C-alpha cells in the first residue's frame, strides 16, 4: 500500500471523510442507545446486562432420611409379589439423585414455564439443572433454579418464583394421583435466590461493526472518486496535502584571488 497516496487522498477528501466519521458515530450511538423522553431527554442502553441468581432445592421425603444413620422404620404395604406386609418407610437414597435429574426437567415443563413467565418482566427467564459435587460428575439430590434478569432483583425474583411454581405443580400432580402424604416425594427450598452475579455484559459488537462499515464505505468512496479524476490532475496535485520545501539559495562563488 502506498502510504503517501493514502494520506494524500484522505487529505483531499477530508470533508467527505469527516462527514462519514460523524455519520458513523451517530449510527453507532443510535444502535447502542435510545432516547427516553421522561422530563429531561436522556440516553438509555437498548440492551441490558444479564444478571444470574439461583435458588437450591432438596429432593427428599418426609421424616428427613438424610439425618438418620439407619433406615430401619417400616410401614404397612405390599411386597414385590403383592402380598401385604411391612416395608421400609424410606426409599433408597440413590433414588433421590435420579429424581432430581427428572424434576429439573419437569421444572421447565410448558405448564410451569407459562405460569412463571406470566408474571415476568422483559428480559426475565429461568432454567433448571441438577447439583453436582465439586470436581466430580456425581449428581446430588438437589436442583438449581437459575433466574436471569436485567437487574439483580429481577434475577432473584424470577428464580424464587420458579421454585414456588414448580413445588405447587408437583404437589398438584401428587394430589391428582392421590398419593398419601407419607409416601410423597418432597422438594424443599434449602437456599432462596440471592447475591446475584453479572452473567453477561451488554454486547457492543453491533455498534462497533456498524461504525467500521460506515468508515470503510466512505474510504472506498473517496478512493473511487480519486480514481475517476483525470490522471494528469492527480499527478499535479498528489503533493497538495504537504507543504512544498523552500527553494535552495545558491551561494555566489568567491574568486580565489579576492579571497587571498
């Protein structure tokens, strides 16, 4: 690339390129901000930051089996062959981890999500996942309800609301199935959503790309106009952008005899 020619073209079409720069700044600003007429006009970001907050729920059953060293209590029931008798009151602890994986999917079922989103504002949504041990793939009998929102409070609200709606949904299913209270799986909240953290910053990719595209378009226009000019005119004015050097003054030669 001829740097001298590039600088010369930029200087010659400086007014055009200055207008392009101004247009690029305006368009990038409009893309990133919007004007809010609330008393005094002010600029507000079009896209919000995304905050994350999560509540934690434990999958268990009544009687808190996790606090017992021996699961030796029995209740009346039927054995594997359908014969009446005594069976263990508490389920196999490993079963709760499997139920946690299942319930994390039920928590985002259409019926649950519709009830949560009905009272959610713009930018609020949630997801559910199982809790795993640190540095391990072992699934614990616990569920994360992750709430996302444009503010920390919005993220906390949607996470707590999703936890409440899912627990009601599960209880309604148990009621319709006429499951006795002592035989029901329970989902209890161990930690409410709080202490939100910044999950994703607002993106600046679009305004930056728009700014660069406008600048490149005006540079291309300037070089196109330069190439359309007659070659003779371009050759005559190629150095207009820089000052001409001062002409050298020739010093008179002194006669050697006079010098002596």
